[in-house]
C-alpha cells in the first residue's frame, strides 16, 4: 500500500501566501460581524474594537473565487486522492485589539504535513498551517494555527 504523503505534497511544505485587505476594517464590518455572531460586547456592537476572530476570516479580503464548496477564503487546495477532508480545528493567539482603521494582512504558511494511521487502521494526512495577522505598521495582531485532516475513505 502506498502512502498518502507524496513527494509533490511534501515539496509544498513551507509554501506561503499573503493577503492584504484593500481597505481598513471599518466600524460597520465590526458591528455587522458582532451582530451576525450574537456578540453582545458593547465595544464590538459600537464598532470600536473588532471581535478577535473577525480578522481571522481571510475570506473577507482575500479576493479569491469561490471553490466547489462555495468557500472564497484561503485554502491550500491539496490533491489527496481517495480521502475526505475533515477540519481538525484552529488554535488562536490574540496579541492586540484591532480597531476600525486597521488594514489587516494575513501571511499563511503551510507548516507541516505528517502521515499517520487512525485507530481503525486508515491512513491520514495531518496538515498544519499557520497564519500571522499584522496591521499596516506590521505589528502582530494574532496567530491562527489550523489543522486539516485528510482521511482515507
């Protein structure tokens, strides 16, 4: 049985993508995100400070076309035949509050791809990527570690 981690996939480790918002975040975006997520923090509802995960939604400013699932945000588009994609989760570290005049830049890095075997004996790839979000002065705002799992079907 051949492995899932091909030389072509391994060669992509370390790949980077950068997206910069075309304009400042804005009070309206902050307020609408807070309302849409049920956030009741008065600073968020007034648009003074962004809810932390708002800046991590790269789809709002990546300018990418929608994929087959309708998602328009950042993705690595890894081809792993014979698998299904399972989201492994995100781990966030928020460094500083984000204000309405902030122009966000996200720098994504494909950090690692590791092949493992599930408890049921299925092969899987665990893909880790890291995004660092900065403002227009290049100050760190947040770090997002994302895990994707490709499981053999």
